[in-house]
């Protein structure tokens, strides 16, 4: 759902670079870019909020078709990445299950 707005004519990675450039052109300092809970792939957990299965950006043509690293390089800013939920399928060396305890 696009909240009744027309679809974006470009992927999110391009739009966010345009936002950064517009802010800088107005003299607004930009120290980092935060990406909230829409940037990664994963199953929906509560409502339209997804849970992380893999800590990588969606390569959807609408989001980050070049990948997160290419976006960060083009943006030339640090990224602050956010997620409220981790999937029980998220694999990490720190996962604790009955079989590892």
C-alpha cells in the first residue's frame, strides 16, 4: 500500500541519495542515514513489520537493487540500521537453543 500516493519513479536507494543531496544543498548537515524496519527481507511478524532472517538489504528493484554496500558507498555516510524483531530462523553463532545448551 502506497497510502494513495503515486509509486516512486526510482528505487529507495536512489531516492535516499537525492534526499541527502537536497539537504546538503540547503546547508543542512547530514551525519548519517538511519534505515528503519523496511530495508531488509523477512517474514511479516506484527502487522506490516518484518522480522530479520538475514541481516542484509532487500535487493528488490524498489529498494536496494545494487545491494546495501553499494548504496552506502554511493551515499558516503555511515548507516544506522534498525529492526524491532528477529526471526527465530535468524542464524548467528550466538543462537541459544536446547540443542546447544
